[in-house]
C-alpha cells in the first residue's frame, strides 16, 4: 500500500465519519424526542382515563351519601353523624388522595375538553 492510497483511504474514512456524525447525532436526538413525546401522550391519556374513572366513583359516592342523608332528620344539628355513620366520606377521601397524586392537566376539565 502506497502513501497516496493510505491518505486517500484515510480521507474517505474521515469524511464518512464526519458526515455520519453531522447527520447521525441530530437524527438520533429527533428520534429520542419523538419517542418521549409518544410516551408523554400515552401517560397523559392514561391519567385522563384514570381521572375520569375516579371522578365517576366520587360522583357515585356523593350521590349515595346524599340519598342516605335525606333519611336523617335534624342532621344540621349533628354534623358529626356524617363522619361517624357514612363510609362514603372515607371512600371519597381515599379517592381524593388518588386524584391529587395524578399528574393531570386539570385546566382541560374546566374547559370541558380532556386531552
């Protein structure tokens, strides 16, 4: 192998490496961003679905508690009865804890357009 062949091979290999770096790194970052966006969308969708289910359960528990409250007379004079005799309060509190742990965009519920 002569000196000119060596330098020709060196130059072509160096050029191929540089071109690979120039195009390869931005493409790798773009692919990574796309994958992250896809993961984020899926996570948001799962959180929205879970939030809707939890809110439905809260509504059911509140309705059940309201129906049971109508059976009590003079409940305004004994508010401790609500906490003592209604397991719905405990269920609603546990659902509230679950809702606060979710990473959900609550503004979309205010506008009526969940993500």
